[in-house]
């Protein structure tokens, strides 16, 4: 997630899946980042996906935006007692 080239490849692949299978958006499942760099990488991925989905919708003439949801969980040891 911290590699911009890999993020761009992920975004491109995700858009292709939407095109091929007619999905109405994406849901990301991300476990809590273990570093600031991972957190920033996830934020950058989310921003890139939102921008790409909006551009894709505009290009297709869609008036309803594609969904972009996330499940982001953090478990602390005190919660697992």
C-alpha cells in the first residue's frame, strides 16, 4: 500500500472488475495499519479509488456515484479479555 505504482495497479484492476462484472462499487477490508506509512498508504489508496470511480462514472454518464466503503477494525488487548 505504500508503493504508488502498486496502488495505481490496484485501482486499475478494481475499475476493470467493476466494468467486467457490473459492480456498483468497492468495499475495502483493512486491518489496522502497523505504521504511519501504512496508514498514509491506505488513505492515498482510498483517495485514488474515489477519484477514479468518480472519473469512471462521469465517463459512462452515470449520475449515481459508485460506492466506496471500508471496514477498518482495530483490536486492542483490553477488548479481547
